[in-house]
């Protein structure tokens, strides 16, 4: 979905690369879904995830299942 359709308010940057401002921004929507966009492209697309998808992803990351990406 185009990120501008979600509005400009309420986006937060829980993660940052500290090397030029390329951050992931997230927005919790009223229906519980979470939108994710690239901070350097706020007019670009946003990915939408259900609460279950976010919980599953974060649980896996905390358990080390994404360590192969490092």
C-alpha cells in the first residue's frame, strides 16, 4: 500500500543503521495491523502485517532464527 495513504503522523523509528539515516519506520494502525516503511522513502510503499505476523516475526528474531542474516 502507498505509505502516504496511511498519513504522516504516528510513524516511529525503533531501528536505525546509524550510517546515513536509512531507518525502518513502523506505525500501529487502529485495526491492530502494523505498517512498515523505509524512512528514506516515506512516499513509497508500506508493508502491512497482522498482529500475529508481527508477534511470530519478533518471537523468531528473539529466538535467534534470523541470526543467519548477520
